[in-house]
């Protein structure tokens, strides 16, 4: 039996958020009573906006904080269950789980049955999440339909977003470049556009599995990898503003850095299972 509790640092962070947003809401409420010569009507409008917005944020943080003690997970050889309930009625057997749904915005995994019903939710903020996720992917047999796919591509708006962003920043740089410091503006825009372009060109936007090889697609090239070249496949994460984003890393011979596959139209755990099934044992 293993226990996976919500990280105490996350609990502390949520408490800080509740206090911080509450203070801001109170400050907004008190704006009309502060001395000043401003327009009373504008002050009242600003007070209302601040009170409602920060009050809502404080309430949401408080609700999340209240739910955290009920998010602990316990596992054993037969399944997993929430830590605040008894094993008997709360047990979700491994064999009942046929789908693992990543909720990136909610930062959790929904474990679902064959009919799409959620059986249990696993928060990314539990201590030892990587170990728990590995346990889940090892023990859960995803439905055949989920792992039969052999082509994975980013959606069309991915390309539009990158190319549109590059064009917007280029246009903005040209427009602002006529001001007093054109070299500074051009230099900043060049760095920004260069960084966007480099990321766009070096991140795989597609994958095709065929026979004993996989093909990675990039905007200007493609890379074929024989299964015999692959030494390991792992689930990993990138972090952005405290949020966890799962991805699949493919390690090959004679290459120190792995090929990183992320957001290819399916959840990372599905792609991981497909690759594991495709590789020779």
C-alpha cells in the first residue's frame, strides 16, 4: 500500500492566494472611503470591479483549498482510492480503468471506464506524482481503440498561431522602429521573432508509425527513426508558471538529447502507450 498526499507546498500556496486576494478585495471595497479628489463615479466603478474580481478569485482559491484534503490517493495491488474513504467502498480496481484523460487546465488526470465515466481523479499536485503516473500507466490497459492510432499531428491552428505571431511581431517592430530608438526596437523584435522561429522549426508537429520505424515531421524536414535505434521512451513534464505539461521523450543511440513529443493531438499517456506497444520487446 502506498499513499500519495497533496504537496504541503501547494497547500501553503493556496492559503497565501486566499489571503492575498481577500486583502485586494477589501482594498477595492474601501476605495470610496479613501481621501482623494478623483471622480467619485469612477472610484465607485473601480471599487466594484476590484471587489467582484478579487472576491471571486479569493472564493475560488478558498474552495480549492477546502477540497485538497479529499484529493489524497492510496494504492495497492488491486487498485486505488481516495485517502479519506475506506478501501472497500472507495476502491477503483485497475482492471476497470480503460482510459486516462489529461486535464491540462485543471492540472489533473481523470481515470475513466469503458463508457467514459470518471472513476477517480488524480491531481498533479500530489507528492510523488511521477511515480504514481508511472504506476497507473503500467497497470492500466487502455482500450484497443485508444492505442491503434498510428498518425499523430498537431492541429492546424498550431501553425497559424506561430506564423501569425511571427508576422504580428514583425509588423509591430516595423511600425515602432521609426521612433527614437529604432535599433533597440529592431534588436528586441529580432530576438523575439528568432526565438519563436527556432522553437517552431525544431519542435516536431507530427508523428507516423509504420512497420519498424517512426517518422517525425518538422516544418522544413522529417526525421526517420528505426525502432532498433530507440533506447528508451519516457513520460516527462515541462513546467510553465507552476503548471505541469506532460510529454513523451524518445531516446535514441548517439544522441544525448531526446526527441520531445508534446501535444500531438492526443494525451501524452496515450502516445506513450502506443509507442510502447509498437516497439519490439
